[in-house]
C-alpha cells in the first residue's frame, strides 16, 4: 500500500515524505507553485499536478494502491488570504473537495489533514486545547475550518476516516541538513532572524512591545517540523490499527517563547548580534498562543523530541548552507 502526500514538495510535506519513505511507498502530488522538487526525497514517486485536477487524481489512484492521503497542499499566508480570499477558498476548499470526491470514488478511506491554529482566531485563553472555541479571523483560518467541517460530514455517511492536526509555529530543518525551510516571501520569525544574522536582511522588525507578556513582545509555541511529520505518521498508523478515527489534535510544545527570546536564542547559536527595529503592533496578533498537546500524547504517545535550541540549531545549519 502507498501513501499519497499532497503538497509533498513544501516545507512540512517534504519533511513528512522523508520520514515516510523509510517504511512506505510514497507518491507526491505538488504543482510546485510554492514547493521545490529538490526537497522531495528521491525514493518517492513525484507527480506534478494540481490538487483539484480530477484527471490527475484518477491516474494516481488507478496506478497506485493508495491507502491514505496526507494533505499539505494549502495556501497558508494570512495576509494574502485577506487580500485575495477567492484564491484561498478556491485552493484550500474547492480543490480539496475534488480530492475528497476522488478518494471516495476510488475507495480510499483514510485522510490526514494538515490544519492550523488559525482556526482558533484570538482565543480567550493562553493555553489552547481542542475544546477552545473556533473563531477564525481571516480567510485562511476559515478555509481550514470549512474543510474540517466537511470531513466530519463525510465521515457520517461514507466509510471514511480522518485525523485533523492543528499546529502552531513549525520551525527547524531536517537533522540530515538536506532539507529545510524555504518560503518566498519568508514570513516566519526564526528563518527571518537567521537570514538577517547571515547578512541576507538589513534588520529584523518586531511588531509590538506593549503586550501583556513578560517582555512586552508576543509569545508563541514553536514545534520542530520533524515532530510534526512524526505526528502525521502516528495518526495514520493509529487509524490503520483501528485505535483512533475522526479525531482532532493540537500539536505544540506546550511552552511559549517571546519574539525577543527567539531573537536572543538565534543570536546565541549564530554567535552574532541582530539589528532590531521595533514597530507598532500588527492588527489581529494575540499576545500569547500556546498549545496543549495532552490529547494526542494520551491517544498516541506523541510528544516533541526537539527543544528550542535543537530547533534553532537545525535551522541555522540549513540556512548557513
């Protein structure tokens, strides 16, 4: 049996493929609009195509004995989703519906969905659990929540199982140093800081210094990309063994780090000093977002293997190359 990884040329998708190919036959579907073919492990079968192309999906499901689909092929920039909502609903929702229709048509019953903490919006609690209310504040978060709702409806009427994984700030690079985080444009804090320390950016902008946190800057939960990849695989295996089905799990470290703390940790590992520009808050940025992962720990025994130093060290090794 094979696993289809949609978006397997992207950051989290490529790391998941690298973990999967040691055990499973893997087929990667990616249109390379934001992903890179060079990140795909050579042991995987690569198909260039769109998520919403029914003919391409028919060919994949006919040519390969697909047992499960891992879906990473969403657009994921919050700001862009506000400026171009139709793009996000077209790809993240409409194209995903084509994928789900083809799965049902070809009797593929297991689905692992890469979701996001953006479904929670601005929560009224610092420690976010799966029971925290979903109140997305942008089209990106709403598009992900829509698919989550579709999955629940499908599972009621079809022989179909899913796991939704909501994660927070993915970071780091593979321990082998062969793949890492590459976005254009880059919007994530750790790679932005490391690029600056490598001389690729003039400065770092910190948005807001008056939040209700220890040092006034936003606090976020960071999780190593390989930990995320392993959670996806554990979820699939749990479904295959009949241990879980139709569940939603948060993925995080359970500890928060402020923007200033991240910059200082990057400076320590790079042994270089950053130039920081402090600016006004950005609209919609909560003071603190930290995830409780106790539910998936109890169900599947998953827990993060990488601490913040390991996350930043792996990222520094990747960006330095």
